[in-house]
């Protein structure tokens, strides 16, 4: 399950939610973000992709 990042436009607070792929578009609930009052959520795209590769794993596709 991936993390999804949501930003409250009114207060500027950011929330990180762990959800299944099927629920990617559902905003955070009151239980998931109790510190945000009267939210106006906007989904954010953050982070980057990282590849973990050992020193001797080869250089071509499929040699990991």
C-alpha cells in the first residue's frame, strides 16, 4: 500500500495517509487528521523513486 499526501489549503497542514491503491482519491477522514478543523483537501504528489542496487548486480535490465 502506498502513502498519499494531502494538503489542507486553509491551514497549510500536510497529512500522510497509508491507503490501498483503490482508495487513492478519498480525502483523509477526521480520524486520520484530527488536528485539522474544517479542512479543504488537495492531493499532493511527493517523493521520488529510488532503486536499490548492489555493487555487483550487473548493469543491464533484468540483472538485479
